[in-house]
């Protein structure tokens, strides 16, 4: 199979996953793995899907296989942390979440997960630090996205319409920031 075909198969599977069509996504990722067992991303996504379906043993197996292929895949570490968290294994969950944060420190979800696990360990100082970082990253992402949307609006609609768009987008950012606090 050509590399381009495999890339397209992964994109199709990712699309199903993003739309929440987990059964279709699972079939699509498994088709990818039938073609190439070395695709860590597909193993990681299969693990995430199994976890969502409540099959933690199969999820763990898939995630560990993903990490064997790519030890620096933060999503796999985070999802493995979720499995440990669900099982009440909070020490292991914290270690997996810390690894995910180390590999991708700009992802607010990993900090949020770490916050939850620290709370379960009664490490409230660490929990608060993780929560603050998660909120900070969420706000930064909102501001960055708003700036990008404003620039795109200026290009599409010109200056006069941009004033209205700016007002609407800024109001959205204010609501998001207020919600995050």
C-alpha cells in the first residue's frame, strides 16, 4: 500500500473520531493497523476508543503498544493515565499525566487531568498549580484563536464589518475567560 493511501486512511479515521463516530473510527483505525502495525497513532486512538467503551484492559493493551512504538506520544500517556485514574491507581495516573505534560506542556487537558489526580491524592497545592496552568493555557488559546479569527474577518469583510466582528469575538473571549476563572 502506498504511503499516501495510508495517510488518507488515518485522516478518515481521525475525522470519524473528531465527530464522535467511535464505531466507525474504531473500524477505520483497525483497517490502518491491518495495513501497518507500526502506526503508533492508530494504536493510541484504538486504546482511547476502547477506554470510552469501558474496555479498560484492551484500551491499556493498545496504549502500551502505541508507547512501545512511540514513547513520546503524549496522548497515549494521558489516556493511559485516564485508565489508571479510573481504576483508582492515582500514583500511576499522576506519573502518566506528568509525562504527557512534559511532552506537550501547552495542552490544557493534560494539566486538567493532572489537577484531578493530585486532588485524589490530597495534594491540593499541586492540584491548584495544575488547574491554574490549565486555565492559563485555555485563556491563551482563546486569545490566540480570537486574534486569528479577527485577522481572517478583516481579510474577508474589510474594516467596517470587522468592528462588529471584533466586538462579537471579544465578547466571546470575555465569556470564556470568565467561565475559566
